[in-house]
C-alpha cells in the first residue's frame, strides 16, 4: 500500500523515526505478516532507545509469535519505562 511506501521513505530519510517503525509493525500485523513486523521492530531497536509504547508493541508482537519469554521481557521493559501501563501489568500477570 501507499502507506508502507511512505513509511519506508520516511525511514530512509530518518532511520531513527520511531513512529514509522511503530506504524509498520502495526500494518504488518494487520496484514498477518508478523515475521515482517518483527524485522521492523528489530531494525528500530538498532536506531533508538525504545519508549514504553514501543516496548509494549514489541511485546504484543512476540507474544503473537508464541515467544512468551521474549514477550515477558518486553512487557517488563514497558513497565520500567512507564509503570502506569496497566495493559503491560495485566499481560505479566497472565504470564505468571
């Protein structure tokens, strides 16, 4: 789609543009291509220190890929960055 093209173009201009990575992760999850989404998540982590919402996005993605240990790691990272993220607390509680 055009949105993917524009987001990739934005990343070519600024490889540390976190909102573009987040949008691509969400789009590829919607396209039911979680492995491609994971590639973008990993690429983003090479360019910036993730904020709480990005950590939550990565956690949700790896959870969808049946990687519960990785998901727990990223939910914890999200909580470290923003202790008020109730959804991350809920997912950690489900894990244990």
